[in-house]
């Protein structure tokens, strides 16, 4: 993985492996937070890469959550094209800069996504195919800790429980099991 964490200054790697020809087209994909809609990541990818490469690169906390297990469904919606066969190469789909497309993964987590740039390779880009997809930007994501034990990541939000004085509580699985939940509401929690 070529992820450069918090990478406003993504460092261009040294040449290695197969070198790209000068006329190779590069596409920048920008991804947004599924709920709060801020920019989370930006990936530079060659026209020869596939949507599978892009999918494998995008980092999202939903990938670490057990919620949604069993639904590994991934769909890219690019204008009129609905891409379910991820072996499709980027060059096979017509792209428009700035149009809002969508990326759905884990069957439930949907991100807005845009193409923010399409251009030829230049000398400041990583020069080898093996460096792509190349991460240009990655924001910090926030995942709450369980408010009861303060140890594990929260996986659920508990609403309207008569034992808690506040409206809702973020809990890990173990702590959730301490509550009698038949009269309250429990929702899976992924991240803020
Ligand atoms: Zn996601
Ligand atoms: Zn806990």
C-alpha cells in the first residue's frame, strides 16, 4: 500500500520496477466522508489500474467494523455506468471532472467521489506502475472509544435506556451486553 498518512506532502518514491511511458494518463479521485461529506482521501491512479485497485486502496473505518460482515458488496457509480466488475480498467469508463460519483462498499457505506484531475504523467509523479494507486492526501478519522470501559472501540450506540441519564451512550460489544436492551434502541456505530 502506498498510503501516505495525512499526506499533504506525499513523498514521491524512488523509481523501481516497470517505468511508465511519458504519455500515460493519470486520474485523481477524491473521496468524501460518507456522513459528514468532508474530503477524506485523494488517490492518483493510472488509466491502466482497475477499480479493484482503487477499492483496495481507499481506507474507511467501515472496513474494520464487524457490522456489515457478509456483505462485501462493492459498487462504483460513474455517471451512467454502474461498475460491479471491479476488474474494469479506469480507461474503459468515460470520466468527467467534478461530477459527483459514488462508491459503495461493505454493502452499506456510501461515499461521494469526484474525479478532480485528469492529465498526463509528469516528472514530479511516481514513475513506476507499482507505485499506483498513489495516496496524495488522507485525513485523520475519528472513532470513539467505549464510554463505559474507555478501552475498546465503540461499536454500538445505545439510546433511551432507563438506566442511563443521558440520551445515548457509545459502547463496545462487551459493555453493551451488560445492559438490558429490550426496551431501548441499539444502533451500530462506525465512526463520526
Ligand atoms: Zn466507507
Ligand atoms: Zn466497553
